[in-house]
């Protein structure tokens, strides 16, 4: 383990330690999360998702940063995307029970449900979110990543106009469809977000941010393994 790895571990410890050594920290988090949910969503994704990408880069290339990676612009973009994700989660978790009622299936938006019904509700929300919002989000995230790379990972990427059409045309849609959509959505995101929507509301956005970290690490480990075997593997993020 190198010094930079120890530094990363130290940052993570400092980030989470207050919740274990200071009782008021958790209460304060709950209060802010309740009163400023979308601001908190910004910081959750800006910090956790970016750390996840940095760890993934470390696993793949041996570095937490590299030219063009752009930690700061990535963090800000992740924060903005995090707000969008939080809004989507609220929209789908509130709207799907109403939709199901139109089919004669009564699933309350709130309140305690039997385990089977609760799992069914969470699964339906996850399916609808990941088959509608999910592909749009994944594609937009790919566009923003490409834009940051094209601007050398510099903060100017945040104020430089994005050429959506040009970037969209340059994407590998065969990979985007065959791997990103057809594999990660049904085999990772739908099951993972089913668990997300089984959690209490105050933990859902945080868990969603942690899922992005987990997927980035899993894909990076797989990429390294495939590289050793000289078998190509495609990567994605959400």
C-alpha cells in the first residue's frame, strides 16, 4: 500500500468518523437532510461518486488522477446530476403507486406494508425509473464525461458550450446498447435500486450515491482482470 492509498483512506475516515464519534453529527445530518434534501444530494454525489471514480481509476491505471480526468469538474457535474437523481427518485417513488392504482392495484405511497407488497412496490419503482430515466441519465453522463475530457479536465469545461450533437455522434452506440443498457440496467441497477426503495426515505439518495461507487469499483476490478487475460471489457457509469 502506497502513501497515496493511505491518504485516500485517511480522507474517507475523516469523512465518516464524525458520525461514529460525535452523536450530534448524525442528528445534524438528519436535520439538514430533511430541510435541504436537494442541497445534500448535491454534496453526497459530488463527494461519494467522484471518490468512487477516483478509486476506479486507481484500480485500473494506478493513479487517483490523470491528465484530462478533471476531479473538480467531475465533482460539480456529479453534484448537479445528484440533484436530478434525487428529483427522479422522489418523482417515481410518489408517482408509481398512483400509476398502479389506475390498473386496480392498490399500493400506498407511504405507510407500512407487508414485506411482499413492499418488495413489489420497490421493484416496480426501480423498473420504471431505470427503463425511462436511467438510459437518458447514462447517456448524459457519458456526454459530460467526454466534454470534460475534451477540455483537458479543466474547470473551463463547466462554462464551455457542449457540442451535444457532435459528442452523441461520436459515442459507441453498439456498446451503449449492448452493455450499458442491456446488461447493467437489468442485472445491476434494477436489483440495486429495488433495495434502495426498500430503505427509509432519508437513506435512499445516500445509498444511490454509494451504488455508483460500488459499480465503479466492480467494473474497474473486472477491467484489470480482463486486461490480464487480454480480453476486452466495456465500462460504464451511473
